[in-house]
């Protein structure tokens, strides 16, 4: 099976590295193209067996599965470029959340899916969000699910939940890292504790907390109740957080959805479609 990657930047490059390091793919299975020749040369040096293509059409035509790893507003130009060389039996996978299945199915002859990966796949963890188009059969879905199950967990979701699910699985590492960064900075400034030490403590705490939520049978509320003894230090600090963060998470969700809907409306215009009318937080 030949797997092509159009765009080898942040997430495209991560997927290639992770699929190869996990053994999900061999270098000879991979085709890649990028508008920056330098990135392709670096990739070829790291993985000599990879096929570096001169253009996107060569990557598309030579692959059984083609991953489109470009920015949302580049999709129309890219789809126009590769559509003539695609076949009905091929699978095209978008990894970009605002790009809808109806955008791609309207202009491409191939089967279409959308899979939102996570940076956590680089350590073989995290969840890939899978949304399948109408042309994929059971075997096609199984191929994609098996491929991504090697580098993490897979979850099939309705496309209308792409944005909110991505807030947790894809954006979440950045949000939590920011919280930890500010907490660590405050700890170092207030107490002089070694930054490397407290960063390690924070990372191990986050890893353990994730296991308690996924394997230990705890809900977030139950975990708080277990740790925070009434009248104790943790309970006092939790009360401070509750009052200080009032409304923050609602505004966080509104911000990500507003940006998503902005990109979606621009994509609808590029693809010449009106889209599907939904509420701002339902997409």
C-alpha cells in the first residue's frame, strides 16, 4: 500500500515520522511532496527509502491513500490541481478540521475521509478523530482505523462535532501546556524551585492524571473530590481556581468555534457552496 503526503510541515511531517517510527509504514511505502524543496530533502536524508515527488499530482496519482496536510484556504487550489489524476478507488484524507467532506466530495472523484490527528501521536498516544465520507466502504474504514490505531486511539465522530472534539484531542495539549507554563513560572518566581525539576513533576502528574481518567475509572469531579480534603490546602486552592476561571472555558470554546466558522464560510465561498446551516457551536 502506497501512502502519499501532500504537505510535510508541522503535522504532515509528524505523521510521516510517527508512522515510520511505529512500523505502521516502511519508507518505501511513503510518497511526499511539498512546496518547500528543503523540507523534502531533509525528509529524504532521514528516511532514504521515501519517494520524493516533483509535484503534488505525482504524489496523488501514485498513492492508494493520500493525506492532504495543508492549510484550510489552500485546499481549493490543491484539489483543483490533483483532481484530474485521482481515481475512484483511492482514498483522500484531509487532516484539517474546517474542510468539510462535502467540499472535497464535490470536486474529487475519490473516496474522502477526514482524520484529525494529535501531536501526542509522536509518543504513540492520544486520539485520532475519524469522520468518513459516503463513498468509503467497510473495508476502507477498517484500513484507516487500523493504520491510526498503531499510533494512538481512534474515535469515529459525526462531522458536526469535529471542532469541539478537536479542542480536546488536538488543541488540548497546547492549552494544558500553557496552563502548566504559567504555573511553573509562578512557582519558580515565588519559591526558587528548580525549573527543570518542577517541569518534570508537572509532566509526570499530567501523565498520571490522564491514566486515572482513562484507566482508573475516575471522572474529573471524582478525582477532585478524592484529592481535595474538605478544609485542606487543595480544597482552598480549588475554590480560588473556580472563582478566578469563571467563564474562561466558555469563552475558550466560543473562540475556537468562531475561528472555525470563519474558515468554514471562506471555504464555502472558495468551493462555491452555501454549506449546511447550523448553530455556531454545533459544527
